[in-house]
C-alpha cells in the first residue's frame, strides 16, 4: 500500500508550527531513549571505565563480560549463579500463563458477543470488574487460596494467578473484536448446521488472528514484567527474573557493579522488547481492527 | 399438506410488540414474499421461521411438524442473508460445501453437489477464490449456492438483493425467478421492495406494525387491496386516495369528494357495494386508470377538468401531477400524450375505482 502525502501549507507560520511539532517529538524521543542509551552503554563497559568516564561516554573497549556475569555468575544473596535460573523460571511462568489465558479469553469473548445468553451482559460486567480491580486489595485472600491449594511459593501457583487475572483482559480484547464480526455470520453457520465449537473454530477463529497476537503480546508483557504477584508469592529459587533482578541490584552488598546491574536490566527487558519489535505491527493493526472497512 | 404453517405467531420484547397473531399457510413449491416497510416485523418473522429466535407465542410447522423447540440446524431450512454472510476465511468452494460438511456428507458427494450448484449459478470459475475477491453479485450467487446445495425443505431469503446496485438487482431478480421455476422449492422471501414482491411472488403477505394486512397473489393485492395501507403500499406511483362521503337517495348512489375550499367531484358508486347514506368513504384510483381526454357520456364514465402542474417523464410513459378533489393526484399517460403543463381534461371509468371505509380503512365490496 502506498500512502499519498497530505498537502502541507508553506507560509512562515505553517513552517514554524511544523518546526515546533518536530522539536517536541525530538525532545520526547530523547527523554525516552536517553536512559536506554545509558543502560546499554554502561552494560558494555568494564567497571573501571564506568567509574572513570561519564554516563554518555562511548566505551573504549566493548566487553560483554558484564552480560555474562549477570546471566551466570553474579551473586544473589548467597547463590552466585546469576539470573539464568530465574530467567528460565520466567519463561516457565509466562508461556503456560499466556497459552491458557488467551484461548480462554477468546472463548469468553465469543460467547459473550456472538452467542449471547440471558445475563451475559452481567457476566461481562463482572469480568470487567477484574480489569479495574487493584491487585493489592486481594493479595491476602490470594495468599490464603494458594495456601489451601498447596500452591504457595510455587511457579504453578503463580501461573494460576496470572491466568485468572489475565482472563478479564483477554476477554475484553476478544469481545471488542468480536462485536465487529457480523452476527449474520454466526446465524448463517448455525442454519448451516454448525455447533457452538464448530462456529468458533471454523468461522470465528480464523478471522480473530490479529486479536490473538494482541492478546498474546499484552499478556506476555504484563506477566513477564509483573513484580507484585511474583515478589509476594515466590521466593529464592522459584522466583521469576523480575524478583531476582531486584534482589541482585537492590539487596546486594559490597562494591556496586553498575555494569553488571545494567546488563541484568537489559537481559530482563529483552524478551518483551523483542516481542514488541517483531510483533508490534500486529499490535497496532489488532488494536485498530474493525475500526475501518477492509 | 402445507409446507409451512404459521399459527398466531406473536413476538414481543418486553412491552414492545413486534409481531402479533400472524397466521400464514403456504403450499409446497410456493414463493411467498413477506412485504412491508422497515420495522414491520417481516425479518423477525423470517428469523423465527429459521429458528434464530423463538416467537413469544404461536406455532411454527414445517412439513406438518411443530418446529418451535427444534434448533435451527435441525429444521431442514437454508437461508440467504442480506449481508450474504459468507465465511471470510474460506474459499467459495469451502463456503458452499460447509453445510454439507456440517452434516457429515462424504467428501466425494460434497464435491459433486458443489459442482452442480456452481454450474447452476454459473460460478464455477470462482470456486477457488475468497469472498473478499468477489463482487457484490458474485457474493450473492455464492450465498444462494450455499443455500441451494443442501436441497432443504424450505428456502429463506432475508432481503437478499438490497445490497446490490439497481441494475444488478433487476438482473438477480430475474435469475431468482428462473431459479425458482427450475427447482420449484418452497421459498419465503423478505423484502421492502414492492416491485421485487410483485415480480417474484406466487403470493404476497403484507405486514404492517407486526400485523398481517393481507395475503394474496400479486394481482389480488394490487387490484383488491384489503385496506388503505395495502392500497398505498403497493403500486408505483402510489394510488390516488380521495376523501369523500356516500350519498344514497332513492335510486341514486353517489360518492362526493369533500375537501375544504374545493369544488366537489361526484361519481356513481357501483352496484353491489354495501354503502350507507352519509358513510365516510375514501376513493382509490390507480394512476393508470386515469386517461387524458373526455370519457364516454355514459354514467359509468367520470370526466373532470384539471390543471396539470408537473410532468415526470419515465421513458415509455409520463407521470402527470394535478389536483383533484382537494388532493394532489397522479396519472400515468403515454409519453407523447402530454408535453406541456396546463389545463386539461381527464377521465376514468367508475368501475375501476375502489372504495374504502374511511373509518375502518377496509375495502368495501
């Protein structure tokens, strides 16, 4: 698709206002990219160089030793194995949590829009409540429930919480997409003899791929970045990487190894960054899905 | 045995009544058109027949069996939607085969049935395409093909032509008629377009405000409309309706128009019509009944002097607009007969007029 350029005014006033827009945008970009640059630059300098130079100085000799240390040998408390174990924990948490909450949201959204039943609006209203509810107020009840289930301080317990907490969000995504799907499509399929699940898998699912991408990105990012649930309900060896990062950086004693800390930050943020870079365009497309014809 | 029987179907949403006491019975092979203005309940009725929702009360019988509690996939019906409702992720072939697949018809049989339907609708070259690559008319054909492929007891059409442009609509209308003549399936067809209704239907059921106004052949509803609503809804240009009163004195039976500030016009009321003296009547005159020039001198012919204010040429004939009995009236005349506006003489035979009771709005006689 080619995009035709819009016609812009060419008087002094027009040019000046355009300059203002660009300056504002550049300023905003600097505010956001600046810290990232500092983190990135620091993470590839040796500790001596970090101490000697300024924040934005380019490294003399690029070294990946801090990255290696952050991943494999930096001490967290008494265990000196870096973030590797908790990094694996994070994947072990985020993958099942996303794979469970997204399809559940899809079925919910489908049932709540295209297969409505008496009281379905109420069900949706209650589900939405989950979106707006601050997690802090349910931490203690959650702890109690996890204890009863025997899942306290375990990764499966954390997965369960993320799945349940994610359902309102994924349902919201899919519902907002499915309201744009013509009801006639479902009516036609029903007349043609398709059941609830046949309509879902054969008719609705194939057109909902962008919603799946959006929901997956959203869930992946939120669950990976979660600190509150992770720090409350896991410890030590069962903790995901966000908690380990905090322990490594915040609770360390002795010499501050800024370069390793920065490398650890980059490592922790890397998966969500990659998800955004590679699937971001689907994110935009998915959020806009249905807003325009074609 | 009737193919479809609707008994006292009512549907209401809370206090809002959408359909009330509709009863229709149609025979096998009939083409019934449900006609009415938007919001008259015709689509609601069709959806109730399809089983997409259930009526509040009343019975639906298809082929003699009560269907109220039968889910739509077991009703042996096929439906064509206004939006076509083609499955966007499937090819044309998969779309048409879908209802067979859902009924577990073996693949080889499926292929044959799809090929037959495609040939009938002349869409064989489109089978591998996706719906998004088709034009409106082609989509329409695919939607019909999907309905056709299963050989259902009953075809349901929900305003299938209203998304097409004018030319294509006329073309598809003709094709639908040919198709029905060829395969002779019982069909229920919803439309708000009276031309579609007149051309396609073996019988037309006219609905207004959720109530059945009249059911009959196209000729019946046109020539003998049951009430003022039907008379006004069917026919283009619309029927001329003049308010007046019946005057029965001795041997003379006369209808006299009443309109404040206008000269009244008189015409004889045909024998056999049960009209009382002083009864408020409405005269209905189809535009094509009125001719230019003076009529015969007999009592059965009515002649009037009018002032033609507007001429609308339509090609083969022209619609002339004039005032008669205090109302703006229209007449259809041959194209060359009237070229300039101005005073003119018109006439019509009294026996081609219709009389309605102004209060009950029902046709008299």
